[in-house]
């Protein structure tokens, strides 16, 4: 095994071009487990730890450009206002020790259906900034997940950053597990209201071969909110509407039975989480609307 | 490969390190510092917790090469680290004079000989006084995590303590005495004179 230690991003791209089989190593919270257990013996480890700008973020007018290695702890502490859904999800990742090391780039690189960041990235409509010596491209999150632990990266590409639209409305994240810490999601659900475009986006974790959106549920809710003029009125959400939304979200799942939970349980739980997160976000939206009208 | 790390204030060098080797392995097997414990090797149990440039991490998930040129504090150096933080330590001393040298650390005994001047960090003393140590396997990781919490949050709430220690598993105590120990260390830090007077 060779340990490659590029000092700059350009060096990292050159190393990845020369050794496409090199496994990028950042927080190590996935890769080192595989090495410790002898599940993986890559010929090259590509340590990205010396490239400091991967740990930085920039808040622009419409998006946050989040460096691939920004630890979850920093996201929780610093980006709660701009990226509430991702910050909530970050807080559910494992433990403080793991959150101090792991970041969204690793979650995307591993592309496990259970990765905690995925539902929030899907719900906000993020884009992945991938780069190789051949150039840079932006991959819409909807096109990024290609199969169980497979993503859209080419062998010579590295993830440099994720561009995540700043929240324009309430966002929520919910996750099922046996305790609050150190839990791989049995299943998870992310929801973002986008009042600026009068749309709703979702993300489902750990209930299909890849992270997925509940598109039918989104379309139903977007149309129903529009039809009833609820964005304008800020009126309460009819319970039948929330129920239907939950059922459609459950229908978007394609889960398996495994040690963490059965397929039937996952489908049921996603429906419940969809209904609840919709309730929480809608109440929060109504609160904001009311205070805006009073001001 | 060769790896240079500052461990507990002292520059250390490890040779013939395998590229996939963890920082934990280097500490335990190459530098003779077995205080950080090796249990799950997957970041679940926290018994290998150390500070890496001040940040608590699972040393089993840090590749040794990633620690090149960085500062590590293990449970062996916790007492000195706490003393230095309190401003009474050897911060002003010559480089290398600070911290615990590996030979001293290797000679450490679970029960110091009578009359020895072995010093404990406040959080270590609190763990002993609160009865928070049973088999002791999880203790080093908990001490490093608890010490970092108290450094960051002088008066932690129970929720703060539970969250800070949520990545450290203990199979003996049921955690209650560990929580007591952290509360005790925080209370002593808040009222050091009252404690001495008692």
C-alpha cells in the first residue's frame, strides 16, 4: 500500500489521475473501518487532510459552497441558519468524535443509502462539485446516486465541494434508530419547504438501494398547497393532506429486510416521518408568516 | 513509512509504519502508550479517544500518516495537559521539557507507590472519587472526552454531558457514576477553594 499525501488540490488531482484506484481518505470514518477489518486493501490511500480549503465554506447570495471535508461539527455549529436540514442531520451523525472528523464529501463518496447527509442534500437540491485534471463539473444531486454505494464520479474525479441552496423556508430531518447517538439509520427522512418557488422537496435515506426523493409525494403536496392557497393564507394543514403525503412517501420506498429493520417497518416509518416532518415544517412556516404579517 | 507526531508535548518518531495503520496502533504498539484502548476498531466505542490538534477523535479511525506533524494528547498526558491549561504547568519551559516522556509513562503503575508524587488531572480524580471506574477499559476514552467537555463548557448541563460522552461506551457502570464524576469535576472547578476547605 502507498500513502499519498498531496499538499495542494492540484497535486491531489494529479495523484488521482495517475492512480485512479487510489481511495480518497479524509475523516477516515468509513475508509479506516474497512481497512481495520481487512475488508479493503487499496493499493493507494490518498490523504486529503493537508488540503485546508476542503475544510472551508463560503456563504454566497443563494448557496453555500461547503468544502468536502468540513466536519459535521462545524456544520452544526455554523450553518444552522443557512442549511437547517443538513445541520439537523449532521447532529444525528454517530458521536462527537466522529462528527469532528467526518464530512459531507465522505458521505457522498461512500454513497451508502444510509448516509445521514443524503436526505437533506436531496431535499435542498444540492449540486456536487467534482473535479479531475480534465476539468470541473457540477453534478445535480438527483443524478449523483447510481446504486448501492455507487455514485456518478469518474475514476479520476474527486469531490471538492457541495453547493447547497440556502434555505428559503423551514427544513426538517428525522431518523429512526435504537438510540440518539451512534446509530446507522434504520431509515431517515428529510423535508424542505421552498416558499420562494412554492415547492416542496424530500429525501429518503436507508429505504431504497440509493437515497431517493419521494417525487409523487412532493408533486401531490405542491399541487395541494397551491390549490388551497395555503402558501398565501398560511392556514393550517388539513390532516387528510398530511396523511396522503405520508402514504405517498412510504410508496416511494423500495426497502429490504436486514438486521436493522424489516422492509415493512421501514416503509411504515418513512410514512410516519414524512407526515410528522411536514407538520413541523408547516407549523414553523405559518409562524414565520404570522410574524411577518404582524411586523 | 516514518511518522513524526508530537505526543503529550514531546516529539515522537515511529518507523516502519504500515500505510494502513491507525494512529491508535502507533500509540499502543510503537510508542509504548497503551492507555488508549483498542476495542471496536470502528469508531463505535470511544475507548481509543485522543485529542488530535485539540479535537477529540477516535484514534482507531485516524491513519497514522494523517497524524504526521500534528499534536496528540492521550490519557497518559492528560494530567500534564490539564495542569498546563490551568496555567501552572511547564508551558514556559524549554521545548521537550513539557509533557510526559514515554519511559516515565511506561513505568506508570495503576496504584502509585506510597509517597509517589503522581498527579492526576481533576477529571481523573473526580472519576476515582465518584466511583466511576469499574473494569476501567472505557475510562481513558471517557476521561479524554470529559476533560474536553469541561475545557469547552465550564458548567455543563446533564444534556451537555450526555451528548459529549455519547460516543463512549461503558458496559459496567450504567453511566450514572460517570455522569456524577463529570458533575463533580465541574463543581470542583467552579469552587476550588470550598473543596479544599472541606
